[in-house]
C-alpha cells in the first residue's frame, strides 16, 4: 500500500510540476523504466501517464544501437510525450 501511494504521488508530482525537461544520470536505462515497471507491478496505473498528452501512457521499448566507436548495445527508450529526457550518462558515453 505504501509503495502504491508513493508511486501514485510521484506520477502526480510530475503532472503537477509539468517539467519541460526530465534529467538525471542513467534515467533512460534505469530510473524511468524501473518506476514504470514497479507501478505496473503494484497496479498504480496513473503513474504511466507522465507526458503532457493525457491519454498516451509512457511505454518502454528496447532500441539496439551499434557503432564502431561504441560497439553493440541495447538502450531503453521511453516515450514521455511533450517532455525532453536528458540523460547525462548518455552524453558522457558519447563524448569519449
């Protein structure tokens, strides 16, 4: 019950603050997918609506990337309609 309340409040906080940019370190591959997966597991359904488009839930998908510099890797991409996700870890890895 506590986790459901916390998860619901977190989603409510994002909608209330209405940020243009969501930023963090490894948010793309860990933080956002973790929160959405936990919310789904505990049936806190409103958490998945993190974007500005009210009827479009945020969904996670795997995106395979390959390059000579970075090799093969799989990143997670989450659609959060109307918000920019800025992952500092992604920028750090690309600037090597």
